[in-house]
C-alpha cells in the first residue's frame, strides 16, 4: 500500500478530534476534582463550613417627606406663638407615632 502524504483522511481527522476531546474532558474533570478537594480541605482547616459574610446593614429609614413638612409647619406655628410648647410637643409625638 502506498504511503500517503499531506492531510489525513476522514478517519484520521475523526480520530484526532476524538483524542483532543477526550483529553480536554479528562483535564477539565481533574481540575474540578482538585478544586473541590482544595475547598473541602480549607473548610476542614477552618473547623466548620464557612458561611458568606452578612450583607451591609440596612440604613435607618428616613422619615417620609410629609412628616418633615408637618413638623416644619408645627415649628413655624410655635415660633409665631400660635401653639404653646405643650401643644407643639403633643402634636410632634402624634406625628412621629410615639
């Protein structure tokens, strides 16, 4: 049989593709197993499974704008002398819900 030079035939190309794909699959599987093993070792060294750190604390809720405007209006009424200090304090408690 004469020896062939140049590009491989169809079977040669398929065989080469199968070898490359098989090698890539084996390598990626090994990488995943090694990563999983390292993670388990790190958790074992830490003593317990690590939990993700808590998220940032929620900022205190700012008073709604209508409350602010009501308190501003109350302060103006007290400055004008329409409300006494006791009336101002009572209305302020009512607005703030306490």
